[in-house]
C-alpha cells in the first residue's frame, strides 16, 4: 500500500504546530478556535484572501507559507462555500481538497474542524479525515525512480490531526470511516495491480487475508467448481495457464446470528483479452481492471468487518483470466451452467456474464439471501450510454432500486436505472441452446443484464454495470487513482442505511 498519513482525532484545545488548516465560508467567516489561533497575525488572512481573489468557495484552498505573526510553517485556509449546503459527501471532498493542497514536506498538520456557525458533527469531521486519507493514496509501488521535479502534492505529513469539539464522538466516527477507507484502498490496490501480479489465485490469497478481521473465507478451486457444475465460469478460464477461483466471504455481524444474509457478487476477470474473439490492441492493458466488481466486493467486506457492521453479508467473487489458447472455449460451444440452463457461446469476449451466471445461481441456491446485488465491468455499451459518472443499475425490485439510488446520492457514487423487459430478454434466445451469450449490437448493456436475470429466480436483485465507473477513473477531489475503489462507499451506505436496523 502506498504512503498513508497517520490521521488522529484531537480536540480544539490541542496546541498546534507545523501546518494549521482552518475552514472558512464564503463570507470569510471562521470558527472560534481558528479566530483565536489567527489573532496574532492581525488581518493577514483577509489581506491575502483579497490579493489572491480567494472567496471561500467550496473546495478552493489557500496556502500561506511562513504566515507572519504565527509560529506556523503554513496556514491553509479551505473554503466551504455556504455552510448550510454542506452534506456528508461534501465534507469528504473538502478533506480531499485540503490534502491535495498540503505542501510537500509538511510534517504535522492540524485541521480545525469547526465553522463560524459552530461545531461540526463527529460524522462530518470523520468524512474530512476520510477524504484526506483517500486523497493521500498513491499507487507507486512499481516506480523505482522518484522524479525531482514532481510537484504533485505529496502526502508527506507525519501526522494529521483533526481537531473537533467532541473528540470522543469523532474518534468513534473516525474508527468506522477509517475502516471504510481501508476497504476503498484495498479495492483500489486490487484494480491497479498489473495482471501478471494479480491473477486468480493471488486475488483469492489477498481476499483470504480478510480472515484476520473475522471474515470467514472459503476458496473453491477448479476441481471443486467442476464437481458443482460451474461450467460457464470454468469455460472462461480454461484457456488460461492460471486456474480460476471462486471465493466466498462471510461477515456475520447481525445481532441475530441466524438472520438471513444479503449477498454481494462480483465479476473478477483479472485480465480480459476477449479470448478467441480477441480484442483489438488499443487500450487492451485497461482490461487488468476487469475485476473491479470483485475488488469492490472484497473492499466492502473489509470495510464491513473493520467497522463491525451489524449485518449478515455474503460476498462472492468469481475470479478468472480470459485468454486465447489451444484450450480456450470457442464461439459455437454450448455450456451447461451451474443452474442447468445451457448457453451457446457467440462471442468469447462476453465472458463476464458467464462468470456471473454461475456465481449468482450458486449464491442464490446455497444461501437463499434476502437480496443479491452484483457488480461487474460488464459492457462497453454502458460507457456509451452513461459515460463515467453514473453506473448502470438494473433491478427486478423497485424498492431495492430506489434504495441504491438513494445511497448513490448520499455518497456521490451515482447509479442510473436502466430497463429490463421481455423484448430485450427475447434477444438472447438461441437457436441451439437455452440462450446465447450476446444479444447483438443494440442495447448491449440491457441484454447482458437480461442474461443475468435468468439466473436469479425471484430473489430481489440489482445489477450494477460499472464498466464506466469502476476503472480508468478521472481525477477527483478524493484522488487520481486509476482504480477508484468505486462502489465500496455506495454499498457500505446501502447496508448501513437499510440492512443494519
Ligand atoms: N470487460 C468487457 C467490458 C468493458 C469494456 C469493461 C470497456 C470496461 C471497459 C466485457 O467483458 C466485454 O468485453 N464486453 C463486450 C460484450 C460484447 C462482446 C457483447 C463489449 O462490451 O464489447
Ligand atoms: Mn470481455
Ligand atoms: Zn470482461
């Protein structure tokens, strides 16, 4: 894992040294502790703000080195805009913006988590801390030379203190948020790792490390899956030198141990060449991220276990590599899936649904969960439809769809509902088998979802197509990681809001 600053919670009375961060609204009004701390500098902040045209707009951050009158290395002023409009996600982004502005080489930084109108809640303070943690994440394990002229903000602070009015409550909130942050970082790591390092057995090994947090782990290897009849998943991996795996992770945190669990299922294609229906060379390297669904599930399980979520959650990931080879599966092959339904392979590049159909049917049959949510970098078509801001949401259950949409709005990990209908379902009927694995050019994300729907029976189910959001992410306040760890916060929020009551 890349450098991660130590973040601690203190109270507003703790003496400050090194760098001080204060929050200001768009009237340039600051909190009481900030006022007291800045007193020896007179009207310095106001003067600098004027010269720099700094108006306290949200996520605009001002950095003053060696501020006169103050025993500080830096004074950093972060804008929150209109305090009343700040929501949980905005505090997170604010934390990220602050981290991005902390000067390289900073040793200690204290953020006064207060505003002119008064105290910040423990949760909001924890979101600032989480934003800082996420922004500090860097995937640079494979860079052996450090550039001198690298003027990117470096997370060099030895210790970051978040000073709040109620430190006891904030410590508790941060302990939980920090666990979620570790889950996001884990998901990012898994997506960023190159495919020669992260192949199915290695992915399974990393997921198995969640045992330390009290997650029960089962790893199914190829002979076990063969016995169970998971021939669709196995077909995808059969052209690879690297054996496939299915990992089952169980977190039993509900008060009633026997409570029916919910299940989260992820597509884990460690590398997707397309197989015999091989992909063009351009950007094929991106297909190392075709396991972002599985990475999210693994990161989520980490998050739930570390914050001891009061819910029973099963995470299942199907992990394979899709390669062309003398032993690869072919277009024209007919596969008998775990559910018993047969599939005519039209295109070996439509492999994600083959992995998921066995993982979904198995999860549904074995655990009879209350609901199933799957995440998959399933179709290029979802990028055409929604770009990289919203994930595609498909569901057979309006309540589940609404709740996921709501959790999306709270976290900023947005989902947009797409249709399912008999018309689209017909498009995957096959001449030779129960169904085919592609439905033609039109509505590609929908026919993929229709395919999955044939494997979940009547269980409330939602499918998130994260091909646009789960990898090759653009820079945001909370980081520039190629693998953004998308979905961990969304599902953590969904579970906290609707499954832990
Ligand atoms: N992993 C890809 C989808 C994908 C594309 C993810 C771009 C992320 C970025 C998936 O396995 C795939 O190849 N889908 C095909 C399906 C087609 C053959 C029906 C696609 O989208 O072209
Ligand atoms: Mn593919
Ligand atoms: Zn794929």
